[in-house]
């Protein structure tokens, strides 16, 4: 046992002596620049409420559709009649074209409602007539009207609102009293902004609560009616002897003036009802003038003797009957009375069949 311990002791002693003889030299290394660490990974922070662009767009579209109502319709009606020279029965070649466009936009948000209406009617026909001893086809305008209106309203109580109504009407092309008058040099009777009508009013609107009777009544205690005549040729008249004279008034506007303004009250009724294949629209507008001509009234010396009562009435009726999706029949009837223009009742009626296109977002 002693030999074993002695052997172990000698082994340890020899190891220590060997370690004492080993030397480690100092090693110097060249310093290099440390590369900068860059992170190219894209990170997006998401919270608990995740945002979806598609969902946001869909919600905005749903809100727009709920607040906005669009109703658009366009009609093109026409007829062509042709006869050969050998045709034994009487008849003349004729072409008739009539176009109608109607647009309605309603915006509603909370208690505020804005209604915009635009409509246009334009019709021409061509028939032969004798001019300077020759038969010639002459185009003649028989329908021409452009109407724009806007009505901002704020809800007051149930079925009642208050706001303004602004309407404008005019024609697009020159008009004559009869076919061939243009070729004969007879002065025209109408043109663009001749006449032009502007009606503006402030008042209250009542809507019937029954869905079966979609009637809207507007009562305006403050109203303005303006008439414009920009074409001075409408003041010229030709008598039976072919002599051209100048009239004192045209459409109620005195000669030498281009406009006339009246103050008073107005009442308007609107009804629009659609059944399966029939749609009936009617509008009745009445203006009762307190002051015939505001500018002339201000210059009048004796205002008590000044004429104040000038009633006007305009009643329009339109019936659309759909035979198919794109073929319809339209019946139009208008009754118009304006004492300043003529002290007689004016009546217009029309029946047409043709193509139609309708768009509704609801």
C-alpha cells in the first residue's frame, strides 16, 4: 500500500515540474472593424381591433346607398311615314323624333334632406310643305323644355319640414309660331332663355304619412317669380300685310327690358306613384303675386293703384306604361295659365311609344 502511495506522489511531482517548464508567449491579433447588424424583416403591429380595408369600403358603400336615392329614366320615341310617288291615297312623308330624360337624386342624412330634379324634353318633326312654289321638307320644333330644381329641407316635426325650393325652366332651340315661318323671314317667338323662368320660395313641406298616397305639399309664404327674355326678336310681330311691328311686352316683360321679378306666395303639390307596370307623376304649381313687377313697383308714385294680383298655374301629368323592359308608352298632359303672357288657358297633350331605359339604385 505504501508503494502505491509513493508511486502516486512521484507522478504528481513530475507533472508539476513539467508545467513549471512550459511558457506561453503573448499573441497579438490585428483589430478589425465590427460589422453593423441590420434587420431587413418588415414588422406590422396589430392590435386587438384588426382593420380591414375591404370591410371599410363595403360599409361606406352601404352608407352611401342608404343616404342617396337615384332614379334615372330616358325615352326615345319616334315614327317614320313614307309614301311612293305612285301611292294613290293621300299622304305626306313625315319623321317625328321625341326624347325625354328624367333624373331624380335625393340625399338624406339625419334631419337634412336635399332633392335635385332634372328633366328635358325635346322633339322635332319633318313634313313637306309648299315654299316659293316648291314642295320641301321642313323641320319644325314642337317640344322643347329643360327644367332644373333643388330643394334643401330640414325636418321640423313628424311629416313636416321647412326649407327652400328653387326651380328653373327654359328652352334650347329657336321656336316659331308655325312651320315654314323661319324660311319666310317671320320673327321667332322663343329661344334659349326666351323665356326663362326662375321660381324661388321659402316655406314648409308636408308629406302624407300614408304610403298608398305619396303626396307632398309645399306651402311658401315668401316666394319670388322671375321671367327672362334675352332675345329681343320676340318683341317683333308681323301683321297680315307683312309689316313688322314692335310689341309693348313679350312674356310679360316690357320692351327694352330683359327681366321681370314678382313677389308673392306659392303652393306646389307633387305626387309620384308606381304600380307594377304603370307610373303616374303629377306636379301642380301655383303662384299668386302680391307685387307684379318689383322694379316697377319701387318706381311707382301711387302704389295703392298698382296692380298686385297676377295668378299663374302650371299642372303637369305624366303616365308611363311599360310594355316590356325597354319598350314603353308615355302620355303627357300639361295645363298652363299665365295672365302676364296671355289671358287664355294653354293646353298641351302628347302620346308617344318607343324605347326606354330606367335605372334605380333602390
